[in-house]
């Protein structure tokens, strides 16, 4: 039963990674940039939810909705101020700017909320299921996390496939110049992508901190980097790939923690990233990209 | 030829400034005019400058962003501290330090080389994230290493202290997350300054050598460089390895300046990598002297203005974003061109010849 419990914990953590990875994968696919600050948007989202629930006493769902609104606005603001002026600049400049934004968010949070960890109250009140005569316990957090991840995934896939803005997104990710010629507003599309990704980050923040309740200004950076790993693992730019990569990575991390060494779990996750990038840089579900001269 | 002379002149003037600063600070320290806070910072400043020079070689001339240079610093620090600790009583002070300096540098170079082989197959964002991953792996692995020493030799374990199976009289050299304690404090300011000048001379000669020109050619256009027959991988490996080795020297200095060496996020992890990156960006990408100036100013300034220390990191991040926008955003560049705010125009205003710009 121990193994099953770990597996379910892994799936739950993996679902959070998958939701975060969606933000990375969509931004990477459409704006062709690695949004380093994504992990810190999660942290901000978690703080907003926390403040809403504990200080203002709002119930969980409205608190998360407020957090989604704040994060969406934050994501669009970051894109407008820091990234969009650099759209035609070199990759290195954009990457360093993204690192700067990530650092900025961490330190703003440090000034606003202090460095002491706050204890996040779970957004899920339900205790969960107890199966097989109490031997197998599935927490409410895990169930809610996995289900919300699946719902988000299905909605997003439908959105990208069947709506006008979704089609615009796919067009921009395919060929930005051609999309401009077809009358697609590229700037608005990229802005929308950041908005969706950041909104999802708020959900991920609330779910992550429900399972791992210690919230500090640095909470977001590690899951952020790991979720990027998940996005690369599944194939960057692909939405099902983010789900697959996230789940696999979550399971790997929890099993490594349980059976190998808790201190080395992070190292193992990063080793997975390195191996994937070296063996199959396009990831499991990624498309083959041809190098053009 | 003329161009080279100019950059050599610049190097010489930088070294001149460093030497003057060194003399002033040493005299102040000797006469007791330097606060203990400031004199405690002299060696770390040089160590950070060294790592920044190393990273600048990678970012400015190889054109790839490495977020793992704190990892190389960590390797250099731990390898040299380990050596110093083991041979504490068997080798006299001076040759031991020279050896440990060599060992720290070689280990950092070796790790740089080994990591570069797979990493340099990637580029851009992927390379940055993989170097970051490597840096984190190095830090995590060092935190679980236990090495003990007794009359039978060395004992190694990755579990805990007890599984080393040491004799009762044995000493623990590397104690997992507690790191290495009791490293001899041999990094002096003089030594640090000598190493820093040496690193500046080496990097200057490197980037102006045949190999260095090849590296720059690869940075500017890899496909064109490949077409004229440059072995890309070889030159990239050389540049990355030298860059890691210089970071390792910084690590050696750092390790021999403190009593207990532990690997945390702040000193050898992501945060340190970012801090070094800020030095490089602020000092000017591709400008080694600039990296040293930025490291010195950014380390000393917050310590001198104590009130700012809370906002230090915040200011760093804003500086990073603002500089990137100022230097790279097409619309801002256009504005600067129109209003005579380019680097060349500003330099001309100061009645100087146009400085060589590395873009």
C-alpha cells in the first residue's frame, strides 16, 4: 500500500507541476521565451489567496478567484513592461530580463510579507477517502488537485482547438510573421497567453500550498524550475505534453524521495531534465524542429 | 593592431587602478583606519570579481548564459578546502596553499569540461536551464557527502556520519550539510589581488588570441564560423572550461577565507549565480574590467549604506531589468540614437576616443 500512496502523492504533485508547466509551455510556444518569473507568479498567487482566506476571512473559492484576477493582471503587466519592448532583441537579453523579473517579484514579496514562512490553510476542507480498510488514505487535497488539473487541461485543449483566440494562438506559435499577415493581432495574442498562464499559476499556487503549506517568498522558484523541466520533458509547446511531463515528473520526485534519498530528490529531478534534453531535446510529445539557415 | 593596443592600454589602466586601490586599502588596514566590516570584505570582493570575470567570458564571448557558475565556484571551494584540511599537518602552509589552489582550479575546470560536453550541444534558454540544473545538482550532492579520515585512509559515504565506519580517533573532513569546518584561513588580500590581476591578464590574452577570435566568430555567427572550417565544439569547450576554472579560483579564495564552508542557496546556489550575473551585466557584457568594478561597487555600497541593505536585492533586480531594456529594447535604442545617447556619443563627449564596444 505504501507504493500506491506514493503514487497518488506523486500524481497530485505532478498535477500541480502540469498546471504550472502549461504556463511555461504556452508562453514558450507562442512568445518563444522562457518566462523565468512564472514560478514567482505562483508565489504571489498563493500569498493573495492566503491573505484573502486568513486575513479577510473570505471562503476559499472567491479567494482563489481574486488571486486569479490579480495574477492575470500581474502577468499582463510584466509582459507589457518587461518583455514586449524586447520582442525583437536577442534571446540572451530576454532571458536576463526574465531572471530580473523573477528576482524582483521575490524581493517585493520579501519586503511585503517578510521572510518568515506563513502557514497556508488548505483550500480543501474535505478530509478525503479512506480505502482498503483504512490502509490506503487519499487526501482531499490530492483528489481536488488531480481533478482540477484534468478539468483545466480539457478546457484549455478545447479553447486552443475550437475558439478564435485559440486558433490565433496556434497560428502565432506556428509562424509569427505569417500570422501578422493574416490579420492576427500578435501582441494581443501574446498578452492573452500570458494572462491565461498567469491565471493558471494562481490556481497552481493555491493547490501547491494546500499540499505543502509552508509559504515563503521563495516557494515558487523551485516548483517553477521543476515545472519547466516537466514542460521540456513532455515536449515544449504541447499541452498534452505538459500534462504527461508534469505527472511523470511528480511521480519520479515522490518515488525518489521515498526510496532513494530525500536530499537528493531535487538532484534526481534535474538529472532527468538533463538526460531528456540530451537524448530527446524535443521531449516525449514534442514536434521535431528543423534548424533553418 | 591599433585596436589591440587600445584594449591592452585599457587592461593596463585597470590593473593600475587595482594596484593603487590595493596599496591604499593595505595602508589603511595596516594603520587601522579600515573598519572591521570593510576589511572582512576585501577577500570576498576579489573572489566575486574572479567569478564575475569567469562568467563574463562565458556570457560575453561565448554568448551563452550560464546559471551554474556558482556551482563551479562551489567545486573549487570544496575541492581545495578538502585538500587543505586533509594535508593540514603534513605539508607546510605555503606549498599546501599553492597545491590546493591548483587542485581547486583543476577540479572546477574538470567539472566545467565534463558539464560542457553535453551542455554545449544545446543553446540559449535550454543551455541556461541545464547549467542551472547542474549547479543545483552539485550543491545537493555536496550536501550529502561525508568523508572521514583516520589512520587507514579516507572513508566515504553518502548516507551519514556513522556509516563511514571510522576508527575512534578519526577526523571528519566533510560533514554532509555542515560542510567543511576549520579550513586554514590563508586567503590574504594581497594574494586575492594578485590572482585577480592574473585572471584579467589571462582573459585579456585569451580573447585577443587566435582561439579567442574564433570563439567570438562562433558567438557572432555559428553557421558562418562552421562554414569557414572552425571546429565549433573544441573552441566552445575551451572557452567554457577556462570560464569554469576562473570561477573555481574564486571559490578557492572564498573557501580559505571562512572557517566553516557550507553549500547553501545563498553562497553557492541559484542566488549567487544571479548575483554574479548582475555584476556581469552591470559591468558590461564582454567587459572584464567592468565586471570587477561592478563587483566591488555592488558589494561595498550596500555595506557602507546600511539602510539600503534591505532593498539591496530589490535594487539589483530593477537594475538588471532596466539595463536590459536600456541596452536592447529596439524602441529605446532608436530613442538613444536620435538624442545622441549612444555609448559612442557619450564617450566622445568626455573627449575620449571611441571605446571599443562589444556587442
